[in-house]
């Protein structure tokens, strides 16, 4: 099967431009320097899967005409990855069908405390998004969501567990800071890799560009795109310093993979 990954957003938690910032990147007119919060849309075999639903989801859904969703996959529960989750109510209002949601046990618990009202069982439950949660049992493994097979693996960021997802020869690894060596077994054979990288400067929560490049080289992917990019990186200038097989993602970019 063939699949596609559409980058709905490639920005760090504040997006670019950052509110109130007049730095050269935030003031840039180059379209690739405008980034909504990080999220991707996966299409495989007529199924439409969303990875993360950040604060820009409504805008992303309107830009890319995301008229239906077959599932939501969550990497973790920081604001920039879940703040748009209730926007998925649009699909529930119309279809009266809870969207399957794949996530770790830790993410499930955190979501329950941050969005407790989504979990209330009301008679009239049509005021919010509704989900059918599918909780991952392990840190590494394989499952299926919306009849699409998916491998998953775990790493962490600021003591929060983050889940990465793999479909065939494609993997999405955002918000990565600490990881165990077993991640390379989970990513073995991945040819198209998306990995988070925030800036050139050291970060307690993310890879630097150099660390992301080193990680991608260890994975051995043929093509890598960096995502979750902050306003310190000019798109074109940064790409000039990267090996040709490693590029910066940008909003609206679509790539193909095999599953
Ligand atoms: Zn993030
Ligand atoms: Zn700025």
C-alpha cells in the first residue's frame, strides 16, 4: 500500500510568527518561514489519520479541507499537541460517531485531567468531541487503528512520555529529547523519517538541528524532514547547511511512503 504524509504544521509550540516578536524570521515574507503548530495528516488506503490536534487544528482543517477523520493518534499531551482536540467535535456533530483515538496510558490519564469534560457521559453528549480511546499497552509494539497497521515506540521529553508512530517505511518522531537505544530497532528499515528539531541552540526539551541530523544518520533513513521548528531558524539558510537527504519540513509539504 502507498501512503502520504501531509505536514499540517511544522512549528514549535509558539508557532511562527511568534506573537509580539519582530525578529527577522517572524518578520520574514517567505512562506516557508510561517509555521503552524506541528501536526501531520496520514492517508493510507482511503483512511485519514491525524497525528496530534494542536491549537491550529481548525485552521489546518479548513486550509486542507479535512472533511473527515478516521482516527486521531496522540504523541503526548503538551498544549501544542492537544489544544485543538475539541475542534474534532465538528465530526461528531455531523456523524454522531466517536473518533477512535490511539494514545499511551500516560497520555490518556493526562488528557482526562486536562479535559475532564470530554470524558463525562452525558445524555446529551453532542456539545463536545467524542472519542473511542484505544490505549497502548506497552512502550513498543504494533497495533491497528481504523484497520491500518501501525507500529509505535516511546521516548521522552521533560519527564513526559512521548509516543512515535511508524507506518511501513515512514516514521514520525516529534518532541524527542531522551531515548533508549531500543528506538533504533523500532526504526530499523525506516526510509522516510520525520524528526523534531527546535533550533541550533541546546534545548532541555528538543533535539538541536545537529542532534536531529546525528539521530537521522543513525536511523539510516534515505530522506529525513525536520519539524517542530522555532523562530531561530530561517528555512532556506538552514537547509543550505544540511546534507541533501535532510531537509526542513514546511507547512503544506506532502511526502509519500510505502506500508
Ligand atoms: Zn511540542
Ligand atoms: Zn521571532
